């Protein structure tokens, strides 16, 4: 059973951090830094140079709802301005990549020059070839369309994130103010949930509070070392 999660790791001594999402089939939050050490090359390099991170936190879990997990990760990284803050090792957020931070070193310039030597230009693709590629893609897409839609529908039926939770996540991460109409709709959606489910969710949330160290925000039952109560301010 998959339990997708968003996490943060960091080295407070050098003020470097990395946030990511894990949604591989069968993954569990306990995998973090026991079986799973992120897919970032920069994290691996930092680990070699500075040892193990002193911050290893799972921010939130999402069960089998991988779409919400990925969305939460993107919004979290945008909120902390990861692409423009040199403290963060992340280099991409939702398909947007960070620009080069600082000038290339002489070693990097040498490697770029060596790699470019003898490079041949790609053979131009004719309009006829492009048309054949489009037709092939369309044919393959249509052939598996119903199967893909059926799998997606079955997966979405098992979502555990409620409309109320989605709205709260969006408001918390973007700083948006909910209108009275939106609040009313959230309340109506919440009332349709079983009473036992609402009480269980409320009980779990009451036990956790927000803590920050000025760079990252985590939600825990007790305050981690180096953190203090509160959340990051924009």
C-alpha cells in the first residue's frame, strides 16, 4: 500500500535544505533516510561533503493520492522561493528550472568546451517525417486511451483528501483569503463526511502544531530541535 509523502532534509550548519515528494508504488514515510535518500545529485554531493543531514522530516502524507502530494510539493517550494534562494538545493519546481546561480567555474567551462568539441548538428527533420510522427503518436494514444482513462478513474475513486482539506492546503500555501461563499461550500462538503471520519481528522490535527527554523516549516506534535512555534512569513 502506497503512502505518498512530502519531506524536507537539511544541514543547518551550512544552511542548506532540500524538499521533495515520494510517491513510488509501495513507498512509506519510514523509507526516508533509511531506504530512500532523494534522487537529487546535489543532495548526494552535500551528503558526501558534509555528512548526514540533521533535519529529516516528513511534512505531510497523502496515502494513494499522488496528485495532491505532487501539488503540495510544488506549492511548498514556491512558498519558500526555492528556485531563487541559494539555501535550497532544489533546481526545479513543476517543470520550471532554476537559472544558473553565479558564474561558471574554470573547471566547468573546460568541461563544457570539451563536451562541445566534435559535436555534430542534428539532422533536420522534414515536414513529411514530422507528419508521420504525429500520426504514429495519435494512433498509439487512441489505442490505449480507454485503458488509461479506466485506470485513472479507478485510482481517483480511492482518494482520501477531502474538498475541505484541499481548500485549506491551497489557502495555507498561497496566503489566499477564503470568501464567505467558499467557506459555506467547504462547510457543506465537510458535513457530508461521516461523523467518525471528521472527528478522527480533527483529533489528529489538534495534536500537531506548526514549527519553523526560519528556512523550512514542519508540522509535528512536539517542537524539533532548532525550531520554534510558528510558520514562515512571505
